[in-house]
């Protein structure tokens, strides 16, 4: 199994995590707005990047895949937990090369067919059921089929395992050596409905409808039951968000709104939050809304 490049740290549970998960559990569809940086298309642009936002679905915390009785994929034992948010995407969509191109030296756009990345992103949730907005900023990493296999690992694969592994907490020593990145990736694919899996066999997203796809395997409305469907799995990716800053805005009582900012300060932070709690690696500050 590919655990040799993973170095889980002693980072404690993020102080925002329990309430965030409670809020998300109240939604029927945990939607978020996901924003990444797109390279400016004109060389004369006054800025190198422009924002791109799209609506996505939150798929759970990395290494803690939500239970799904219809998922027939083999699953890892629950030996890790994390504060790392996940979503799924098609490698042919713009967000993947954007995450690579904006990465500070952890990978470039030419490597975006594999695992890697590290570019800055932002995810915003509006949980209407509890009148609370969650804004999560950090780095995003892409997990592809090269995350685990024979032969030498790519620099992108090593980057993902090292950077993501820094925030994976061991919760059960027994079974840790058998935990597999590849198994986790396939389990994420299995957690999707057959119709959603089939979307990874769609024509290239954003390509003109007037030009039919040359690949006859591609088409709308397909159902995929095979967890290792070659066409769908070639395009399937998991995005992991590694948060550095989280903001919570509570609008439960409109004229007494409250706002907190959680900032990751590293394993030696030892900060005391505004609520009077020792939060270890996260600094907590209450702000005016």
C-alpha cells in the first residue's frame, strides 16, 4: 500500500470542524461555491489571474467517506480522520489545470493529467437551515489514478501525499499500514450514483455541440455500474481542500450577527481562542460581522 509518503502529524481536531459537520448534516444537498484562479487569457491583462466560481457538491472529509449502502467498492478501514474537504470533478474541466497553474511550485499545468496541484482556492457554503455561512480558504490537491501503483511516484503524487498527509490524524493504529490512497479514490467513485459516474463519459465539457465527439464512447445520459470503467475512471478526480483559514458568519439573529475567523498557525501555535479555549494549531478570533 502507498502509505510510505504519508506522514500524518499530531495536528489536533480543528475547532470549527464539529459545528461545521453538524451544520452540513442538516442540508439535503451540501452545495458549495468553489473558486479557483484562472490564468489571464490576454498577455496584456493587468493581472495574471482572474477568479472562476462554480457550484459543486461537498463529498465529505478526506479519509472519512460517508456511508452509502449502495457503494460496492472496497473501503479502507477508518484509521484516519482529517479536516480536509473533498469534492469530485472531471479532469477535463477548467478547475483542474487552474489548480496546477496557480500552484506555488508544486506542479504546473503540463502535469495536470495526474495527481498534484496546490493552488489557492475558496469554498463558500450557505447553510440556510441554520442561517450560517462558512467560507473556507486554502490549497487544493488533485487525486488521480496515478496516486498509487507500481514504479516510481511522480513529483505530483509525492506532493499530494506529503501535503495532505500533514493533516491526516491517526485514530486507529491497527490497520494503518494497509490504508490505500487508490482504494480511497475508487470508494469515492463508488459513492456516486451510476448516472453521476456516467457523466465522466460525457463529451468534453465546454466543447462545441456543433462538433460531435470523435470518441464514440462519449455521450450524455450514460449509466456506469463498473467501478473500473476505463473511460469514466480516466476522467474522474477527487479534489482535496486543505484549509488555512475558515470564517463562520452566524445570522440566526439578524440584529445580533456574529462572525469568527479560524486561522491555521501550525503545530506549535498553542493559541488561546476568543472563546477562551486552547485550540492548539488554530487561532480563533471573533470579528464584527
